């Protein structure tokens, strides 16, 4: 290890130097307002500690990478101990930073061992990939939990709110999965269709008094026609251009909603949107003239939770419809054409598949589900404004799909729970949540580009008997 | 007429800033064929480093315009270049050879990461600063309207012209520029002929980031206020500029920047300032649909 040690130290030193250069201005000087103008104070102690942690972290990582397990473990444990110890570091963040660096080193060291164990466990004695079997049962299990959950005592207001939120993202993720995962079209403006659905319901219900259930299909159709309208001219474009154009469309729709005050009430948004009803019964303490409340209809006492539970089942049903639809359409010719296009557009053209029309259907179907989700969102929030439909929403939905593994349905659920649920539970993390989001997207692309649950197998095979895993990487 | 001239002057200033950012997009696209979505954020970081740089200059008593600007530009270019290098090294290089959309998704991740990192480190409130060049002169008066050129506008345009000239020379006449053009044409062949492809790509990112830092400093001085979110819009506009001019083409990026500046300023001046961003996005969409190669770009031949 003698001469190598010098190499490791040099590498770690360089990494620390780059980190110091990156953070010197942005972290080292913290600007803040003092009434008139700005001033700053120094945070060089924090910066120094972080850089030292990076030095040792990098050292540990390179030791682990070359198989020097014990030094790496000791280093990782030492970092972790400093992070967790009562030694007073200048900020809580630094405790976390140093501790997580230690954890990372330890994980990196034991990774090869764990991986070997996993690889051994991956195939059951009968040769069936365990991952697929687990995924199948996991899906059924999750569904059962989701159906029963509101009836358990767990279902307080906070949990139900969160569950509705997660399910909304699951549905959006499934919808976007049709476009990104199946058809391989990177859509960065997905939130635009969500907005179209939300505004369709908000306007039709507040202006024309239409009910949620009659607007729902209309909102889906509305969003789908926007998808067709926007998709038609742009779907001839190459993958990355398409991504940017969809982003442009998303922003155009948001800016129009923001500025066309006569239609959308501008930045002030639309308020007092009626919630969904069950056979005409409203979910409120008192019913408006000529209708009854759900509590009256059922003859049970009113509780605020009833509305949430009702909303929960609506979004669960909508999400399941999306999932079911996707599972079925993958096996139809059009679904198979989507997947074929994703893999190789030129070959598809040669086989007589019209790429534009095929992509257009994927685009429109994806948009339709976003429209459904949007009108649900408007009915749930009872207030919408363009603020809710920024690019970052599109990025979050995309992150869910990417993290879950493009094309994997169960992956989307796991990713939505991970990305939406965890940060909501750990409210303190709020400010760091988006940083972690961005970091996760990069790390997934670098280390596991096929997502948490890699599922890039074709839905339909010519020869079902042969189980040769084809690892194709081409997406666009 | 006076109003028109004034708008024209403003538009050229703004166009210069967009052009500088657009070069970063166009070079990266030219060489590795990816949209560096995080480039707008690099520009934002350049603006923040400039802001802090100006404050340090003021603290050290370097109040004089020219010295402060040159110092800040050098510092901002250096430190922002580190960002360019680090982003390429960590988020893009491992993805070479992965599926085609992977770098773009990774770039979106970097963009979110940097935005929120700056928000955490520096706070979400808009930061005023960079008032180092004051004053100007009246060009002429007509219709009771003074056409005013500020010294700052002259500084911005002069710095941009100098940088672009230097940069064109770098690409056209130095070994580094030759290597870049070689990588752009055929990366594998270039590496067979002894060009260090990784190093060339890294340097491309470094140069793009340095130019973005200059644009950030200009933006700060011109508007006098920045926040952690400026990179998103400016990035998309500069990307539009690069696409409009023909992505991959350096003169195209400058031309595109100028045109986007003109469109934005005149749209705001004659139609409505609320829809000026919509106009730019619409241009982006229209150009990509009807002329994806842009004004000065070469048509791309699809190889199977």
C-alpha cells in the first residue's frame, strides 16, 4: 500500500481542493440584508471542517474501491463517530455532513459483500428472477395496504393528507411513465396538462356549476386535446429538442394562466372550487340549498376526515385506472409500437410504423391522465393558482419516473413514497429536500441509470420460452 | 424614433449577455451533443460570486470602477470555471455511452441541486448589488425623449465584443481550438490521432462556464439585483438564442443572443411586457419546428 497511499492522498487532496474552490465564495461568505443594502459574514470554519471531511471521505472511498476494506472501515467509522459525537461542530448541518460522509464510506466498503449476497439471492432455485416475483407480490401487498389503510386507526388527518398527496404523484408518475418510460419521449412540460385539467375543472365548476364527475372526463379530453395540439408539430423532433420544446410549452401555459386575468384570474388564482360529491351528497358540515351532506345521507355524525377518506378513494381509483390502462395497452399493438419506438426509431420506420402518430397517441394518453389528476387536484385543494404548476413540478414527476426505473409501474410507487412521503414526514429537512432531489437524479443516472427497479424488458416476446435478458441501453 | 433607438440600445446590451451564455450551450452541444441544462445555473453562480466579489472589493477599498470590474471578472471566471469542470467531471463524464437522454436528466438534477444549494447557502431573498458603474450620457433628444446610453451599457458591449473576438481566435487559431473542432467532428478519430478527448471536453466546459460567469457579472451590474432563480429563465433564453442561431455554431450563438435581446426588448416595449417571455418561448418552439438547424447551423445527418 506504500506508494499507492501517496496516490490516494494526492487524489483526496485534489478533491478537497476542488470542493474548497467550489464552496469558497458561495458558502464561505454569507450575504444577508441589513435594512439598506447587503453585508456578509464569514463561514470559513464551517467550510474548513466540511473540506476536511471531504478529504477523509474521498480517501476512504478510494481505499474501499481498491479493496483495502479495514482502513476504509476505520476511516468511515471515525467520520461517523465525529458526526454523531457531542463534540461541538459549528452547525447541525456539519454534524450531518460529517456523519453522512462516514456512512457513505462504510456503505461503499461493504457494498461488494452485499452485492455478492444479493446476486446469489437474485435467482431462486427454480431460476425465476426473485426481483420479478417480489415486485409482483409487492404490488398486490401495497394495493391491499392502500385499500385498507383509511379504515385503520392510523388514518388521522395528517396521514390521510399525505397519502392523498403521494397517490396524486403516483398517478402523475404513472401517466408520465407512458410518455417517458414506454414511448421514450422526454416530456419536461408534463405539468402543463395537469394545469389544463385543474383549470378546466375550476372554471367549469365555478362558472357553470358543473359537478366533479361530469367534468372529470371533459378535463381528461381537454388535456388530451392539448397534448395532441402541442404534440403534433413537435413530435418529429429529436429526443433532447423535444424535451426543451415541451418545457417551453409548459412555461407558455403557465405564463398565459398568469397573465390572462380575464380567464384565469391571474396570479390571484381561482378559489372556492366545490369538492367532489358522492351521489349528490356533499362533504361538508352543512349542505347548500337542495342537497344533503354525506353524514346526513349515511346517518352518521359528521367528521372532517370523511372528506379526506373520500378523496383518498377517488385518487386511489383514478391511479389504479391509470395503472390498469397502462398494463393493458402495453400489450396492444399501439403499446408495443411505443416500446419499439423507444428502442429504435429508424427500425420502426422501416417496419412501417408511423412514428409521429404513434408518439402522438402516447403524448395524448399521458396528457389525459395528467388532466384527470389535475381536476382531482383542483377539487381537493379548492384553490388553484399558476404557482402550483411550475417547472419544478414537472421535474419532480420526472424524478419519480426516473428514480423508479423508466417503464416500471411499481418503481413509480416506491419512488413517490420515497421522494414525496419521506420529506413530508421529516419536515425539518424541508430546505434540504430539493438538494437531495437533484443529487438523487444525478446519482441514479450515474450509478443506476435503469432506476431502482429496472424494468426494460419488452412487454411481449416472440418466444416466451427463451429467457435471455436483453440489456439494451438505447432509449431515444 | 428616439424611443426606437433607446430600445435598440437596451436590446443590444441584453443581447450581449444572452450571447455570452449561449456560447456555453452551443459549444457543449457541438462537442458532445447534449443540452447542458445546468448552464443557466452556472451563470447564476457566476452572478453570485460577482456579487460577493464586488462586496469584498468595496470592503478592501477598491471603489474604482475599472479595477473592481476587472478583478471581479477574473475571480468570477476562475471560480465559476471550477463549477463547469466539476459538473462535467462528476455528472456528465460517467454517462458518456449511457442512453441518450441520461445526460439531460442528470443535467436537470444538477440544475435543481445548484439552485437549492445557492438558496440554502445565501438565502432566498433577492440580493441587490454590483452598482459600480454609474452615469451615462445623452445621445440625442427627439420628440421630447432623451436617448440615453449608460457607461455600463458601453462596458457590457465592449467586454462582450472583446471576449467574443478573443474566443473566436482561440477556436480558430490555437491548438486547443483545433482539438475542439476535431472532437466536434469525430471524437473517436480525434482520440486515435492523439487528442486527449476528456481533457478537451473538460476545457470546453471550463470555457463555457467562464463566459457564463462574465454574463453573470454583467447581469448583476445591469439589473442591480439577483436571486437564486435567475439561471432558469436566462438559461432557457440563452438556449433559445443558441438554437435560433444554429446550435453548434459560435457566430450563430452571438447572432441568436442579439436577436433574442431584440425580440424581448421590442416585444416588451411595443406590445406587452407580461408576454415577453412567452414570445421568447414561442420563438424557441417555432424555430425548432420549422428550422431545427437554426439560422447559421449545418443540417445534421442521422447516422444509423
